[in-house]
């Protein structure tokens, strides 16, 4: 399948390991990426604090670009996904509002008619490609990994903007894929909670407490890694984990994997190709388990 | 219909007052709500089960509890819509508040925070002869917040309250919006000033839990976002939160995208001595990131089409005052 690819700012900024890992994995999955190089930031909910209409206009511009190509948009960030899904819902539900926004886009020769679908790679894998086909690409069975899922707020709430009723599989998609790589799912309450990143620079103590809470809870339940489809969650859960350990006085060691990295490792890519050495929390323990992994049987 | 309610209970008068779980298997009608199930247990199985309710019609706000881990009204949720394949439903007291007994919780901290935002009209100037008149259009945006039934579901699931009990929280902040947004109120500036302080509007992490669980569509988080915008518009630029929002917008406006490198010093305030400590505290994190080759670059080239992004900003935001 072919998609208009929207990598988002963080996949190329704070989490530079995510972008190349995604390219390799998508190639294996047979997803042809046409990157939306001229698209702006979604606003990440921050711009929307100041002015929702402004955020909607920037996103409508991105949607119009994809619509012109006749392609669905694919994201690799829960926050981009959620912000775009919410904007798309407002633009699709209200023709008058869309017309108002299109007025702003006109000068650039763009118009959004309301027909673009926006899908995170997570959803593309379970819905469009199908778990069995994804599984057929795995060469390693990661049976020794016990993985806690961590979704990121924007890909779970508000449920009515995310198409859960038409696509019920979306809600457990991360668990489905963890099982598919042969690992054990460590279910925990924090999986749909907030990582704390939005207030990191505003109330660092609270933000870092959230990191401590989620990573230590998963650790206590026996997880040896956590996987997230959101690079913003990764920034906080990985980058601020040393600080979280210090602040909480708990010895936490929880390697955080990006979703494409987990897929890539099961597909046989090396930890280096997946950029694991760029993580703040060492992934050595995960790598050791991968070396012991059995070959996968499709 | 067969259903099993798995209830998180607590009896403060027990010899060893610890939370425990108890299951009840019931035969109920398909139209039964979670509250109907609980009342059925209290009437026919165990009269000691404490549960609070009154209207049974999503009006009084008494029956908030956690259903399968998420807050909601017992009287608004049908059992059939929440039971799993085996007919099981997990019911617990709300989160972030102390249980009194079983599913009844202490509402005092909830009311204290509502009181803290002075939830009453404070008009300015001489009293009118008859009534305070407000135009219809100026009141419409308040209809949603006035629908709040003070059930506490939003407070139960707020992620910030889980780590910081001092945060004012979604219900109180939504109530604050109700008065800040009222054209008849004369205390707006003072209200905003207090909401702008620690534990106020900037401490919300935008997790949308409150938007998701509110049974009345109050959408507290969205009201908090409007309060933030109003605080900035009223000239309150001096918080990390305001600087964060403003520098984020500036960056996207001029380059089309975000650079995390510059967001840090700009949020802490480039030349703000008070915040030097916070800047230095960020250094170990930056150093670790640099060593792993993941510190965002200070170079921030414009994205393709950035001039259009800028034009959209100018068009939507209008001329700067
Ligand atoms: S959006 Fe803000 S107020 Fe609402 S639950 Fe989350 S942190 Fe609390
Ligand atoms: S805002 Fe909604 S969830 Fe919160 S107390 Fe009011 S009605 Fe209940
Ligand atoms: S009993 Fe009144 S709201 Fe549920």
C-alpha cells in the first residue's frame, strides 16, 4: 500500500532513531512512503491551547496535500495522530466550518474536501496489512521479552474522535502486536495514562513523578521492556527515567522501545539498525534476550 | 441475564480495615444499569454494601464510581454495555479520593477545591434596578459547563491529581471557567491571576481523561485551554506555561515545525534569573542526550512552504494588538 507519510517533528528531532527505523520496517511491510515534506507541525495540542482554529487550519492544509495525492496519511506518533483525528472530525462534521478554513488555504491553491483518512502505523499493521501477514515477516521469536504497552493519551482519548466504534481492533492493537512478536504482554493500568511530557517544562516534579509511577509499576509487574507508538512518551519515559529513579528513590530500569523498533527486531534487523544505542536507558538486557531468540515460524 | 459484579470494598470498622474484593453473581434484566445491580445486591444479597445514589437518572451526581477502571455514573451505564465475554464487570470506588465505606467516598476535598475558585457571581458597579441582563450569545458557551452535576468522575481519573493532590483539578477549573466566561462577572482579572498560579491552569497535562469520562459533556480540559488563552490575553506572560505555549507557536509560525532544543530555554525564560536553577537542572538530561547523539540540533531550518504557514498564522490570528 502507498501512504502520504507524516513523520512528525519529534521523529526527526528528539528521537532521531525513530525515523530510520520506520523506513526499514515500512519497506519490509511493503508500505510505500511518500513523505509530506511541506506539511507543518500539527500543533501537538499546544498551539490548540492558544487558538484551535489556527491548529485546524494548519492540519487542513496537510490533509489537502494528501487528498490531492489521493493517499491516506500515515503517522508514527500518537500525539500527531490524535491531534489530526480531532481536527479531521471537526472539519468533516461541519461543512460551514470547513469552508471557513478553506478560505484561509485558498491563497496557496489548496482545498480540503473532507475525504482523508489518517492512520497511525499501529493501526495500519492490524487493520490494513493484517496481523498474520505482519507475523509472516518475523524471523525472530522474542519469547523472553515481557513487554508493557504504553499507548499515549492522544491515541486513546477522546474515543469518539478515533474511530473506535468502526474499528474495535484499534483499542488493543498494541497488545495484539506484542503477542505477535512472541513476547508476553504485561498489562497494567498505566498503559493508557499520561507520560507527563506536556508539563515537563512547566511542572517538572509532577511530570517526572508520572514517569516514575508508570515505569516502576510495569517493572514490579515483571516487565523487562515497554513499547510505545508515541515518540513524545518515549522522550519522557526514556529521557527522564534516570531523574525519575532519583526523585522517587526507586531503582528503575525500564528500556523503552518505539513500536517500529520492536517490529524491526522481530523482523531480524539488528539493534544497531533500529537505533537502540541512541536510547538514554540502556537496552543491553533487551539485546541479550534478542540474541537468545528462537527463529520465528510463520 | 447472568452477570458477576467484582466489587472493590472497604469497611473502616473492620478489625483490620483493608480494601478487599468481593464477587456477586446475579440474575438481572438486560436493562439493568450498574447502579441497579448494586442496589439489587444491597436489597437481596448483602445489606452492608455501601453505595451512594439518589436520582438514578444522571442528574444528582451521587453515584460516580469506577467501572472496569474508568470513572462514570453507575446509573448511566448499562451492565450489558460494560460486561466482558464472561459477564464480568469490575466496580471500584472513584480514584484520587479517600473511601469512606465501600463505594462511598469523602467529598470534602472535592468541595474545598470548588469553593477555592469562588463559584459565585461577583458583579461590578451599582446593582441594577431589576436584573443583570446578559445577551443570549454571550451565555451560550456556558451551557456546557453549567451542565456539571459535581459527580467527581473527572477528578477521579485526573492523571495530575494522581501525583499531586494540590492541583485544583478539572471540576474546579471548569467551574472557574463558568464565572470567568460570564459577561456579568466583574472579578475576571483577579480570578485569572489566581488560576495562573501554581496548581492552577498550567498544571494540567492535557491527558483528556476528564473529557473522556465526564457524563455530561462538560469537557473540563477544553475549558482549561480557554482559561490559558484568556490568561495570556490578559497580559500574564510570565509563567513557564505561557512561555511554553507562546514560544511553541512562534517557532511553528516562523519555520513550520518544532525544535525541542530551543523550547527548553525559551520556556524557562532566556534571561530569567529566577529560572537559572531549572536550566542547570536540565543540563544532565541534555548531556546524556548529547552523548547518545539525540540532542535536537540548535539549527532550525525553515520547512518547505514555511511562508504559507506564516501567512495562515497571520490570517487566522489577525493583526497583533
Ligand atoms: S486533561 Fe488536565 S484536568 Fe483533565 S484529567 Fe487530564 S490533567 Fe486532569
Ligand atoms: S465536569 Fe463532568 S465529570 Fe466533572 S464533576 Fe462535572 S459532571 Fe462530573
Ligand atoms: S443516582 Fe443521581 S446521578 Fe446517578
